[in-house]
C-alpha cells in the first residue's frame, strides 16, 4: 500500500511545522534550556499540527543526540528512537491514547498507574500523548488531577483537543496544571506553498489555480489539504493536479455558475432564477456548497466595490468580478450577505434547500424594490443639516396631475365655510392625459407627503358655542372620543373609555357616564385620567366641561341600553398595541403619516 501524503510528509522537527512558530519555538527553547514542563495542552482546529507537535516533542526528549548544541533542542530525526516515534510504532517511553475510546474513570486510573513506572533509560522521558482530550469524562479528569499536579520524575503529559471549552466546563482545575498553547488556522497561501513543495517532491504536475481550490476547500487544515490532494491524484490515468480534476473529485461548483447567478441579480431577472437553480439541481450539486460559494463571491464583489483588497481568488475570477464592478451597489451587496447569513442556520436543517435558495435569489433580484429610510427622508426634504433646503415647487405639478387634487378655495369662500359650518362640496376630478412614468417607492412616498400638504384642511363640524350637547349626540360620537384618546397613544385608556356608557349631560356641560360593576378597574382608570378624557371630548363635542363617573343602576342601565347596543368584550392584543403606537407616531409627524399611508408601513420595533 502507498503511504498517504499526510503521513509521508509529516514534519520531523519543529522548524518544518507550518505556521505554528509560536508553539514550536517555545517547546524547542524549553528542551534546549532544560525547562520542560510536566504537562501541555495543545488546542486548535483539526489538521493544524497538534499531534505532530506532540510527537516531535517526544522525539526531541528521547533523541539519542539530545543535548547536542548543534541541534538547539531539535530532534535529529535519524536515530532509531526518532524513527520509531515518528512512524508511530510501539515504544516503551511514548504512549498515544485516544480519549474518544478511553474516556472513563477506569482508563484514567490505568493511565495514572502506568505513569508510576520509570522510563526505559536514565536519559529518557516517558511521554503520554492523549488525543481528543475533551472526550474525557469529569470523573476521569478528577482521577488525573493529582498525577498532573505532582507527576513522577521525567514524565510528560501532552493533551490535544479541538474543543478546549469542554475541558474548562468539565474540569476547570486541570487548566491551571498545564501549559496551554493555541494553534493557529493555516491560511490558504501557506497551504498552497506546502502543497507545491509536496507535489514537486512527488514529481507531479499541477496548476496554481487547482492548488488554490484545494486550499480553500481544506478550510485551514493542512492534513485535509493533503488528503484532498491524494483524492485528486486518484482520478485519471496521468498523475497531475488540474482545476478540472479538482472540481470533479471534490464536487465543486464551477465559477461560471456563480457568475451567472450574480448576473441574474445585477440585471434584476427574477424570473430566470428558477431555471438556473433547476439546472444546478439537475447536475447534482450540493446546495450547501452553492450557498457557501455564493457568499464568497458576494464578499469578494463587496470588497471590490468598496475599493479594498480582493480575497484569495484566481486571476480569471478576479478579472470577471472587476468587469462587473459597479453593477450592484455596495449597500445592496451588504444586505445580500446579511440575508445569506440569516438563512444559513435554517438552510442546513431544512428539507427543501432548493426552495430556500430560489427565494433567496429572487429576493436579491428584487432588491431595487426596497426603500431605505435615508432615501425616504431625502424624498421628504428632511436630509441632514448640510443639505440644501427642499424644493417643493418642483414636485407640486407632478403631484397635482397624478392625484387630480382640487384647487384651493379662495380666502373668502374658506371663511364663509368656517363660519356657517357647511362642508364644501367635493370638486369633480378632472383627468389630465399624461404619459405613465414608472415611479419608485421613494417617489410615491414623496408625492403622498406633498399631497397631504396641498390638501385643504378638513374642518370639523362645529357645535353651537356655549350650548352643551345632548346625550344622543354624545352617544353617536362616543366612538370618535375613543379614537381621539387612542390617537394620543393612550390605548389602555381608550379601551376603558369605550366600556363607559354616556347617561346624561346637565346644563353646565358635565357628562355623566356609567359603568358596570364588573368594570370597576376600567372606571378607576377613567376617573384617574379625567382631565385627558375631558380634553378628548372637547375636541369632538362642543360644550362639554366636565366628567362624572358612577356605577350603573337599574335606570342608568336601561337608559344606556336604549341609547346604545351592548358591546362585546374586546381584549387588547399585541397587534392592537403595535397599531396604536404606529398611529401615535404618525399623528406627531405628518411626513411619517404620509409614508405610512403610501407604503402601508407597519411599526416593527
């Protein structure tokens, strides 16, 4: 059997361990100065060199030439001890344990008893390498606490793990007994360099683009990269590494497919999304890879749009993205990436990944239909302090022609209308022929705001000054009183007032309302906010000066039943509260009210 590249090219000394110089130099200096600790904890992602560093440490401690000044703490790699440890053969002084299958307290006790035996020679060390250390149980760690704190002479424990947080949760005291080293993730450039060196040693032809694809698929693990290279070399009769073979071996999606999806989004061709995704499904691609590749492409396009450095990409893909620069705005690219990140957790456990991808791409293609709040404010003329004053005259003719607003009445007519309380008859709408011009959502909001400002004020029906209204008039307009209170953002008070029944109005304008005995809580709320209720009534009813709240008797109940029908109990829901908040904010700001009416907005937070 051929030896795997990950095993054949495992580093033999600290100097050849990729990227992890901060760990390698520390261990090498400790060996050269005779300051080797009794326990180490190596943490890091998979394939970054944890087990390799542990083996090199064991080789250096048991090397036959240890102490040679020329080595400076490095193992020679040539003696019999180094060869045996490097190959993973059985050794009396180096023991490797898989904690995933030896995780119990009995296994920990056996390890503790074996550590009591001295090494095979006076100048040798006994090294225990425990891989996947986070799999040990809490009881197993407790059994090892004493031997880790005070181990026998010339005994070294090396624990390797990918999840150190689990060790901290299960056995926090262990961390204070070990020296911890965090290994770095290996970058794509370092992986490409190591792959190029390995393939050159193997006399295998390769393409730089293919090595870049393998490096990205390895996701920071050098062992993964070497294993993927072995997989690519198994395809075809000739031993070479090309981009086409990498795509075939790893099932990667071609870059042209991602560029086609980007073109669909940039050209707003939402209808073409479904056949494009179906073509990917017919080719049997993994939609998880499609989502990851699309995210990398959008990230690269965003970096290019912002004028930054492009990530690690092939020259062909770099040139293609440069040609598409400016076709999608940077803000839209940022929103696309945000939507993609929100979808990813749901995507991995969904039973319909194709549908999720299609809806996501359609959402991207319709990104121009959305409206930013900044654009809405600019459309209203409410920009920053440095913006020039808004020019509303330029919009008035277009708004008037679009909505066919009636002309404003002369001052004399308006005064007469206000004096005699006679509402002006509606003017007939005149259709003005014009060319239909597509309008964006921002323009629609601006037109609605201008229409609201141009519309003549609606005069409320006036009551005879000084004369209190009759109880029948109060009963007919009681719902308007409730709406007036609700428009001020007092939703709970409006609900309480709605439960009250108007009974009578005395000559001084004091209104008496009755409540059922079961509505005593609502009556207390109305009585506590008497001033606010009276103000709301005076907006709707002229002549009301005060309010009196009393419990409903037999006569009052009969009078209330004759005037109004019984109302069913209405509970206040979260939707009602949200609607009340929206109405309250809209009442304070006419521009926001126009936006709510034009776009049918709903307050979310």
